[in-house]
C-alpha cells in the first residue's frame, strides 16, 4: 500500500510503500517490480531500486520519464499497488575499510540503501553528479541522508563543475572500494578511469526488464564469462566482469 508520495522537484519523487516483508528483507542493490493492479496499460511492471526502509515501509526514488512514472507521480496515500521483490543480487558487504559511493542523479537510489546498511558504520563518502541547479531539492534530500556528499554539476551551479568522476583519485586506495550506479556511459567511463583497479569496483546496472526473474531474457548483457541477465545475475556486477565495449 502507498504510504505517501514525496515530491522533490517537478519530475523527481520518492514513493513510500508499506510492505513489511520487502522492507525487512531488501538489501542494498536489490530492486522491486511495481505495477498497477487496476489497469492493463502499462501491462508490465517496472524495476525500481530499493532506496531505504524503516518501520515496515520501503522507499523508491524515481524521475518522470514516461507513462509509468507519470502515473506513479499522481499516486495518493492508501492506494494499492502490485509489488514483487526483493529481486536480484545486491552489493553484498564491503570488503575494505573505506566505501566510496559514486552516483549520477537517480543512480543514487541503491547507494542510499548501501549507506543505510553500511555507510553509517564506516568511512564512507558519496560523489554525486547532477545536471544543474534545478536538482537542488534533490541534492538537499540526499544530504539529509548521507553525511559526506561531494557534489558536482555539469554547469557548476551546484558544488564543483564537472561530473561525479572528477573528484575521484587516479587509483583506488588499498583500503577502499567503489560502489556505483548511474547511466551506462557514466559507469563505462568509471571503468575506464580505473582500468587497473576494477576488481575493487562494483556497479549496479540499469536495464529494461519485463519479468524481473530471468525468464524473458530482455536484460541480457555481455560479460567476460558470457551472457548474463541483469535481473537475476545482477543488477550488481564487478566492473571487471562487464564487457564495456558492448555497452552503450
């Protein structure tokens, strides 16, 4: 059941859903499939990363980009949705002392859950990239949830000018690992930036999905170990596992 819908900007929202089973069991990097119960258009569910949970309620962050998200942006508290999850493999547990989170806009969602699980207990920082000052309410909400945020914007109107990779060191420290989520070009650039340090990088990939359980083969990617499905083999992969030359 929809607990509430929180509006951050004209196109960015946080959906709070009451479902104790998912709230209790979801781990950082996992996702849910959400669909409407009372309509057949859109027919299929859509994947959304679990961005946090508390008191039987879990949260997803989304940006209005099409029909499904437009409909979600009009929801009211008390409405009943069909939700399946948690699905996929998450980030697991940090293997080093420091955790560096890297996000492009709404890619921050699974990293918020990562911070909720691990970041409060260890040395952790978030490098967040946004286009411009219209994202200010979004960045302020993120800063409410994560203590150490390094902010970057394309035009320099928020934080430092540049993308979220700008503030990263040339080589990952021996005591740190990087967890990232965002558009594929950003993740591909991150893998290129750290070509020699990719074993310490985990990336959460975004992909179109129809079923979320591996049956439709709609989210297949190429890896060094052959074809894998983002929904069940991921969405989190080691950066060195992904065949980035085939990603766009």
